[in-house]
């Protein structure tokens, strides 16, 4: 961490510090969504609904693989930021080395376990006869590339945790640009359809890993990937997994929720699944921008928690104002041009109508989703493992019974509205926990400031 990054942690005005940490993350995550959207767009040019259905069905699997990287990356990253606030630099090297090698091992385990079970996985994802082959192609490539995908998400988090937000963003942008270029080749030149899109994702992540490894090896003052610093002590395991496991569980629940939603939507035909796949990708754009804002400030909150709690509170307050402003702007845009947005991916009138309806409903909870992400980030940054765990499961625990009831009462419309209800419950639970923990921790925070 150089003097410039340290200045943003400690002394820069709050708005400027938030911009330094959050804007690169927002740009990186938004571009990641753009390439996800472009994956659907490129496949959409082939006018094959089964391919789009396969792309939607594989979202839960990708969410699980990504969750493993985020588990190690977020758990290690928040610990690294707190250690930097305490000037424990040798410990930072040990944590970063642990993050690198544990990610590789987890990815290899996924590949070794998943490939022999690939057919049951395809059936479990809910593939129909028409989409089975395309779904299997995508799943096979993602399982083979899982060590790469896991490591990519880990490195992105730990690079950002030392204050190198712009470097983290460049790696994400590099991955997106390479993915877009490869997508155009595999679809229009080599005609590899789904298997080509999946391969492009893995290769683009590998390119970004090389970039991050170069930064850590030659430019970072404290991070390392050297095996000689690897240490799996009780302290490291406890601090990494105390925050990382709730993050993983949250991602698993999101993947499970996507899987369950697909199982409900398939009752209403492939067009319903395809429409949800398109609209959910469009919704990801504003959601990931808000996520980039909230996750981007986590290192700043974590550092301030051990160094300056007044600055931590100011950071949280400014971030809430930004969530409100962004949610309003995105909501207005979507309600004005939703039909045109869906029409970019398909010319099927039924898909356009269903996708537009899904967008209108799910955008109602955009602000709530942003606030829920911020609550989770605060709990992660301040090492509140129990609260982070509750946030990781509350949405999924709520959604499952709501889905069954809403589907029984109101069919397709009930399935879509259940998402908003689950988001609202998660928001209320997070707000209550934040208020309780704020009062409970106040004496300790005052002691840390003194």
C-alpha cells in the first residue's frame, strides 16, 4: 500500500475517499454485467430460445463457483484491510498467500467432484429436452475452468483490500474486454455457440489473473503469492471464514434462489425462463453498480473501524445518500424504456412482454437491494460474523416459502412478486440488526478512537 492509497484511507475528504474506492469497483462490476448481457445478446443473434434458456439455467452453477472465490477473497480482503489499519504488515503477506493457494485448491476440488456428476447436475439445474445439450456444454466448460474462476474473484478482492481500487478495476475491465472480443469470434467466426461463450469467460478470467499476479508480485508492497508466506493458522482461518462463509452462503442462497425460480418458471414454458434470464441480466446492471458502490467502500469501512470510527460513520452516511440517488435515476430510466431494452435481445413479442413486466416489478426493490448490500458490507468490514451470516440466509429463507404461496395464489405473477417480498424482509432484518449492533458496539468504538 503506497502513500497515496494510505492518504485515501486516512485523510482524504469522505466523498473523495468513497469515490476512490467505489467508482473503480462500480465501473468494473458494471462492465462485468455488460459482458454477461452481451453473452445473452450474442446467443440471441442465433434466434434459438433453447440457448438462452441454457444460459439462464447455468446461472446457479456459476454463482456457486463465483461464491467460492468471493468467500476467500472477501474474507481475506476485509481481514487484510483491518490488519493494515493496525500496521501488521507481515500478517498481510500470510493472509494474501493463504488466499491465493486455498482458492486454487477449492477450484480443483470443484472440478474433480463436478465432472463425474455432470449429468445429474444438468438435470438438477432443470434442463428440458431442448436445452439439455446446450446446458451440458456450458456446465462442462465452467467445471473445467473452475480453478481459474475461483482464483479470479479471490485476487480481485484482495488487490482492492490494500487500497489498489484502480488496479482491481483494470483487472475486471481487462477480463470484460477480452471476453467481449472472444465472444464475437466464437459466435460469428467459429460458430461455437454456448460452448464458445463459456470458454470465452474462462479464458478472460485467466488473462485477468495474470494481470493481478503481476501486480502482486512486482508492485504491491505487502501482498504476495509466494508459497513461503503461506500459513493456515487458527487466527487466519477464523478471520477469513468468519466473514467468508456468510458471503459464500449468501451466494449459494442466491444460486439456489435462481435455481428454484427457474424450476417454478419452467411450469410456464421456456419463454418464461428466457424472459427472466434476459430481464435478470438487465437488472444486474444497476444492481451491480450499487453493489460496486457498497463493496467498494468495505475496505475503507474496515480500515476506519480499527483506526477512526468517526470516519467510518461518515462513510456509511455518504454511501446511503448515493444509493438513494442512483436508485431513483435507474428506476426512471427502466420504466421509460423497458420494452426497448428487452427488444435488444429478442424480437419475440411474448418474450418482450414478459421480460418488460419482470423488469417493472423487480426494479421496485432496487433501493432495498442496495441498502441490504450495504448492511452486509458493514457487518463484514466490522467482523460481525453472526450478523453477516443472518444476512446471508434471510433472503433465501424468506423467498422459498413465499414462492410456494405466491405461485399457488397468483401463478406467474406471484412468482415474480415474491422476489420483491423477500428483498423487503431482508432489508428490515438488516436495518434492525444494524441498529442493535450500533448501540451494542458504541462503548468499544469509543475505546478504539481514544
